C-alpha cells in the first residue's frame, strides 16, 4: 500500500488535544513511514509547522511539557478577541527560525478562514509563524490576523482536518488525524472553554463530510481532555501513539 506512494499527513484542530499529533508522528517515524506532504489546521498547524521545520520530536515534546501559558497568552482589550496572539507569533518565530514556506524541505500548507469573504484560505507562502498564528486564531479567543486585504481566523471554522489539502499537495495516500471526533465530556470552566467548545460543535458536522478524503483516519481518544488542559501533555501524546499503532498496524514500513 505504501510502496512508491507519496504520503500526505493532515493534522486537525484541537488545542490541547492536538498534542496527540506528536504521538502520531512518533509512531510514523518508528514504522519508517516518511511523510512527503503535511497540512495542518489550528493546533495541527503548530505541530505540522514545527515538524516541517525539522525540529526533533523529543524536543517538541519537551517544549510542550515546559512552555508556560504566559509565554503565549496575551490578554488584550476585547475589541476582536480576548488574546491578541502577538506573543504566540513571537514564540513561533523563534521556534521556526523565522523560516518562510520556501525554506522548508517538507512541503507544508495551513488552513485559515477569511472573515471578509467567508472563504477557506490555504497558506503556502510567506512567514510560517504568521500563517500558523492565523490558522490558530480561534474566533472570540484570539484576535483575527490581517494578511493583505484578508482578515483571517482559525481554519477549523470550515475545515478542521485538512485531508483534501494534503491530497491537493500531491499525496497518493492521505493519513488524517482527527482529535475532535467527540465534542468531549470535560468540565467547562471559563469563557475560553465556552468559545472553543462552540466552535467544536459547529465544525464537527462540517468535518464529517470533508474528512472522507483521507485513506486512513486516526482518531485518538482525547474526549476527556479540555481544550486548555495543556498540562496533560503526556496523556495526549500517549493516546496519539495508541491510536496510531492501532490504525497503522496492518501497514508495512515504507
């Protein structure tokens, strides 16, 4: 199945649940499955970008364990969002080495949505950090990102798992990772949970028809992990590994 195939990996939105993507990537590496194209949305775009920049997975895991919310959360007067997103972009600039998409050896594409036109926007050029910030701009939580004439927000509004995008990039076989199949049974504690859960509910129905573009769908069981429970890094990664091993058990190494 994998012989001579170009592999595309699509990593979906999910905030803290998206840390499960690290576990999926670990299993792919263990099996010797080389990713030829990678696409991401929201938290999936963060992991996809770091991987496309060549960062070691062990480093990414340690980073997820140690980074503090104060490093990327920057409350602002809520004109268009509770957080400005500028801190997040600065962190991403540092981690990506200020790379542009043209600097990457692994082709990357991320998804956002233009609030002006209502269209899905695929970003494949320019600074990686800026594009990822736009893909992560959850409406109401992060302020939208201005890019040219566009005002961009989280791609999960229209396509939480960009499987079709991985196919469009040239993949023969697409592996999609969906960490939001279940809206979840976590406790809703604050406005961030309310806004992210509302987006999850809306995008879940849209995604059901779109994720069918994937050949293999990996669905880590992270329904009990709240969107901002970033302290549960090890759990999320472990569940990503478990789901990937189950989904890929019958596949030979590439």
